[in-house]
C-alpha cells in the first residue's frame, strides 16, 4: 500500500469525525486477539485504516489509548455492578450474589475491556479520569461489603468493611481469571464460575460468623424445616478472631 493511499484513508477517518472511536475499537479488537500488551500504537493505526501519525491527533501514546479503553471499561463495569446491586434489594445476601454473578459475566462478555482494566500494566493513577472510574466501580463492592458487615451478630469479631470488600474482590477476580482461558490449557473444573464464587463467598462469610441465611427465601425454608430438625446446640463460648470484637 502506498503512502498516499494510506494518507487518504487517514484523512477520510479524521474528517468524518470518527477517528478517535475507530482507534478505540481497533485497539479493543487487538486486545481481544493479542492481549493488552500484544500490540503497538502503529498496529492500532493500521487496524483502524489510518496512517501511523494519525493517532497522535487524539492520544499522546499507546498508554493513553489503553488508559481511555480501561476508563470506558470501568464506566461500563460500574453500570453493570450498580444494576446488579440495586441498593441491596430485596435483601443484602441476594443482591450481593447478583453482584458476584455480574462481575463474572462482565469478565466473560467483555474480555478486551477486562484485560485493559486489569492486565495492561498501567498504573491506575496514570489518568485522574481512569482513577475516578475505577474507584466508582470498586465503590459498589465496598458499599455491598458494608451492608454485609451489618449482618454480623453483636459481639462477633469481623474485619473492617474495606477489608471484606478487598477479600471479595480478590475471590471474584481469581475466579474470573481462572475461567478466562478458553483454550485447551485451561483446567477442566466440575462446576461453573458462578457456583464456585458463590461457594467461596458463603464459606468466607460463614467462617466470619455472618448470618448469610437472612433472606426471605432462606428464612421460609428454615421455618419449614423446624418441625423435622432438632433444636440447635448453643455455642460454648464467645467467638474470637484476629480482628478483635466489633466496637
């Protein structure tokens, strides 16, 4: 392809006012194909059908292009998590389970965005806008963790809500990464990503002594079983833990 033909394609994309979006979409396609670290600025220009110099009209360098993609990803991620959380309705545990499923669905359905967000190697503070978008998304998980922390019975030791949020995020990210591989190298697992995450979170919360069955459906099932089940054995002593008693 001649330089003049390449330049004409660049001018066409630029004058139509869609060059920036074309570059973002081209980079997303390359991330999906090669990973966040697998392409150059020139590759994105070539994929968008413009000259190597054209991207500099909108982005300082490849890192700024990646930062813009990651920011857009976090904005969509926030919207997905917010809808799933629904301010904790109808109850905290049910809503939190929806958040976990939404996290996994986003990682599965938007692998290029997810890779730019978490696997690009860019510092999250490389851009104030990216930092703000990532904090808003994490804020949904933290808000849910604060509601979960309120389920702890009086006197039961628990970590701070922020630590709970980080623990839950680590579990979600780990399961998403474990199931992300779509090739033969991925270990075959006897359960779905959603089932694995739900089991992890319930074990974690019950280990902390949280009442994870405080939801309408669980309480109804528990009431139905009261006749058949013997009364529970009361605890023999006050629970203890590394974080001390809740103040």
